[in-house]
């Protein structure tokens, strides 16, 4: 199986390459992250202006034109194909009761700004106290419960925006 790479240029043009095509590219390295490239009998000056190796994101200048380049390898493509990519994650806006129980504390009020991990409320279920925290940075839009209220599983507790 060939190693395949998907390259996205400026966020809209997608190209696919295999390892053989990359290895057969006629590029001669020059000092300072610059290259001389020959493609279809045309000469190009290329430069890697910015690189984020871990995230495989680069800014490449070709003949003085800048391009934002994202490279996805086989693992990235497999993860995307399986629907597990982070870009598919949905933003959580509703905090719902994970189980039936009693609200012991409500630590926020409408309009409060919360950070990921901040304590929102305490739910007692089966003689255990469960602190529910903010899944992301947000503003509290509405609170549907109050201290001492009994709630059912999946009941809306807090809505965020």
C-alpha cells in the first residue's frame, strides 16, 4: 500500500499525493529553507516561510506568492474517514442531568462567564455528590433548576452560549 497524503492549500484547494510522487519531485535545497523546483519544465523558487511541524501546517512562498498548506497523512485520513476527527466535535451548549437526583448547589447565575472545568452545580444521586463542570469556556444563558429541586435523567439543567 502506498503512503498517501492529502494537502489542503489556502483552506480550499485539495490535492492528493503518494510517496512516489513526492520522492520524484525535482527540488534542490538551497540555504535558509529555500528550494529550487522544476515541474513540467518550469522553474520555481520555493521557501518554507513558517512551519508548525507537529500540526503539519506550513506557509510556503512560491515565486513570492504565499500559500497556507495543511498536510494530512494516512492516519489523519483514516481518522477522518471513521468520523473521529476533532473538527467533527459538536459544541456542548446544554448541561443535562447524567442521572436522577437532587440539586444540592447551583454555583453560577445567568450571565456568568465560566471557564472549562469550572464547577456549575452539585447533584446528589444514590447518596453521592456529583459536581458537574463546564465542558468549555462559555456564558451561562439560562439555569433551569434551583437548589433543593429533584431532577430526572437527561433533564436540562443549564444552557450555555
